[in-house]
């Protein structure tokens, strides 16, 4: 049985992963998978967004996946498929080693797609060094820095709730069909994936105290303590919870 | 009900607020588990004024408590997870939260089942 605790790890991060892969990088959908090699670089492979991106990419038969990870490499190892050429590059050896590691992993293959789930420090510049000129990078934070001329497409998951104005002013004048519609089909697809076992939750850690634990959870996130884990809170653990009923 | 709100120094306060009501197209969820995301501290720190506090949680798992007008596909008691609309009221750091129906999804009873 999929627990609600597992369920709480999915919505924002998994939708961010899906939006980036399919709406920004325009990669083949899981139900119309790739028929030939599409190298994909995933920076932050052990983060919730990165891990969900790897899981979805595999359903789309996107390989080789080159995942960038550090101390949580063991976790990422379980997500990738070495038999399809997937590999992990450790970011802890420094920028030069990362760039060299990605180039080695690519060999003769051209990198046209990169998912930056970290989007901090040097990640965008490292990606810029290995991405083809006509390649696309999507990043989860607006603070990311890429080289001039790189096609950077932000993945801001709030876009599923902020429909874009219609570019055509056509039949559906109020707004264009876009990320909201994408969300409306992909959230139920997560249900199906969970039920059939091809989609799974992110590892979690319950922070004690319910709502009183929110501050600890956020401070630990801010301090960068989370590694391959999502902090969750059981609301019933909160002081004086359950007094109001509808 | 209890709700936790975050200020721009990542300080959290618990307060009592009325249980919200779902508008058309929305689902009211009794929250069993709330997730957390890095944006839950980043947005308050980057954008909130001094003295301003918000319930910044967006990952909900729980039971449908009520549905708004026009909602199909969900009914009271359903086990669901939902992505709350970021920056809007009634987020996941509370006993009850609000999500749009199209960013709410069922949590299956089993992780695998026979059938198609």
C-alpha cells in the first residue's frame, strides 16, 4: 500500500520533473518512448526533482542518463540503468573533473538535453561546456547562470496554476492551453504509475512534532542537510490538533 | 484548525484559523502528511516583507473532506495527494488545505494490481 507519507513526497517535485522533461526539454513522453539514443544530463540526481526526472526519463526510454551526484551516489545507482549506458559523475571532485567526466560518459554522443535540478553555483556553466550549440537546458531556479547563447528554459512548477495568455487570441481567447493542461493529465498519470509500480515515491524522513516541526524541517533544508530524502510532517503529531471538525 | 506560517527569517508560528471552504474547481483536503520543499523557506526569505507570514507548504497527502462546485473525479473520503497553488492561502502546513482538482490525484490502495 502506498502510504500517505510516501504520497506527500510526490506532487511538487514530480511535477517539476515532468514539466522540465516534457514541456521544456520537449523529450518523448513515457507513453511514446524514445526509439534511439537521447543522452540526458541530470544535475542533482539524488534530489527529489532529479530522482523523479531520472525515473520518468527511464520510462521514456531516454538513455544514456548521465546523473551528477555526490554522497548520495549509492541511491542514484539504484535509479539508473547501467546496461543502457547510464552513469554517475561525482561533483565533489571539482568543476573540471565534472566536465571531463561528462565528456567521457558521452564519448562520441552529442548532448542536446540537460536538466539542472540543482541550479546553483557552477552547475549551469558546467552544463554550458558540454551542451551542443543547439541543445536545451532547463533549470529549476532563476538564479542559474549559463554561458551566453545557451537555450535556457526555466521550469517553474507554479506554471501549472498560471495559464499563459493565448498567443493567438483564437477560439480559446482567455488563455493558451499549456502547462495547466499538462498538469491535468500528468497528475493522474502519477496515480496510474504508482498503482502499476512503474513510478515510486522519494525516500522520506518524518520530522517530529507535526506543525511544530515545520521550522526544523525548513531550517534543515536551508542548511543543506537533506541528502536523497524529503522531510515530511505528520499533522496529527501537532499540539492540540484535531479539535476542529467539519 | 491549526496552521503554521513562515516569516522571512524562517521562523514558524502556529495560529488558529477557520477551516477553509473549497471554491468551484477546488478540493478541501484533511491533511495527514505535509511534504516540504526548498522553496518553502526560499520564497519567504527572498520575497516576504518583515512581519509578513505565510503558510508556504505545497505538498499535501490526506483525505478529501469536501469538494467545490463542478469538481468531478473526487468525493469525500478519497485518499489523495495534491500540489497546492504556490503563494496562495490554505497551504499544506495546516490541518486542512485547498488544492485545485486538476492538481489533485488519487493515491492507490495498492502499489500494484492485476488488470490493465
